[in-house]
């Protein structure tokens, strides 16, 4: 491990003291060295400048935020916002161009890949909450969603209490999985919870009859509905169990990089560009089938565009 040349940590003043004093001095030195190494590792702007490359994390099936289209190209509202952020990063570093390395992530591995430095920036459908903020840093919020249910039009399920005795699929590693577990325990309901690898697999479980409902953020449910063989067979129902704030993820302890990302997102929102991008993905035909989600921006999202912030919701 390389240590900065301006780091001085000497044990010499402690050598004439009792052994316990030397031991504690050694621990203090190790802690200082480790802290300095972590700070160096979190210097994302420096890393990007030196390599000319930025590693962007994307989802594979989070329609319409970040997903593969029919040509296996990454597309979506969040992905487009992330690509637009590169202009701000290039201007900050005075770089004419950047090499982009796209790295697919899942709900299960997205946080570890950001923490270990594999991914520099991830913009998909990741909820900003207090628990996750202890592991990674979050940008300005770029979307607000509510946690609801999708079910077959004739299932009889209208809200969460109707799930008693039913099977519900959730995408593993999401806030919906945790919320459903808490709801089941608190209300003493017998609900069979089926975890799936990603949102596409979750909807397949619903569409094939393995599950009677799919619990997820409403925007993602409408996105999966748009991919269905018969979209009109499926309805999104229920009073939102939570409000989710979507934001981009970065490594903790890197305020300089976060400031650049936040500035870029805020400029996109206040200028009206983010709303134009939203309109393309939520109110127009989208890949792979050219279906339209027909979902106008909520009052909460329009307010966010006017007054951007990085506060988590609940």
C-alpha cells in the first residue's frame, strides 16, 4: 500500500514509555495510514483524469430507467441523465473526451461494486435511504416513486391487505423485499414471498402464474407492464406503502465528485432538460415494443425539478 510522502507517523517519542503506550501509538499510526489510503482511493475525479476513463454502472431490466433495448444497447431515463452528467465531469477536469466503460449491476451487487471501486457512478433505480447512505454516497434525487402492486386484472387484489394467503414476487435486494417482510410480520399475514434476480424475472413469475402479485416501485411496474405480451391484462393497484427517492450512487468520502455530479443534475433539472428527457421515456413510445407508459410527471417530481435536493424519503 502506497502512503503519501507528506504523511508523518513516528513511534520514536513513545519508545522510552511503557509497552502499552507504544501499542496504542502503533494503533493510532495504523489508523491514520488506513484513513489516508481510503481518502486517496475515494478521489474519483483524480482517478478519472489519470485514466481518461469513467466506469458507469447500469441496470439490465429497470424499464424505463436503465435497461437493454432490443439491440442490447443500454437506454433509459436514468441512463440518459447519467450520460449527460459526463459533460459536467469533462468540463470540471478540462478533458475533451472520456472513455466510457459500462458495467451491468443487479439489485444485489450494485452497492458492493460502487464501494470497491469497480463502478464510479451508478444511475438506475436505486432508492436513497439512511441505511444505504451509511455504505455509499447519493446524489441529488432525480425521481420520486411509490411502492405498489401489479396483478392480473381479474385477481381480486386491490391493496396490500388482499395479499393474505397469496404469493407475491419481489426483486431480491430491493427496499420492496424488506418492506413486504416487515408488513407481513407486523400484520401477522401468511404471504408467500418469492425473491427474483431482477425485475424482468419478477414479472415473468407474475405473468406465468407462479406469483399472484408483484410488489415494486410503481414506475418500474409500469415499465414491466409495457413489455408484457398483453399489457391490458395487468393493473397497478394499492395505496403506496412507501415513497422512494431515486438517486445516483458514488463512493463515500468523496465530496468533490459528489459536488460535480450534484451540480450537473441540478442544472439539468432547473434548465428543463430533465423534464424533456422524462417526457421521452414516460410519455412517448419506448423500446423494445414502442409502447407508451402515458405517465405524466407527478407534482412531487415537478417540485424536485424546481428545487433539487439530496434528501432521502420514507
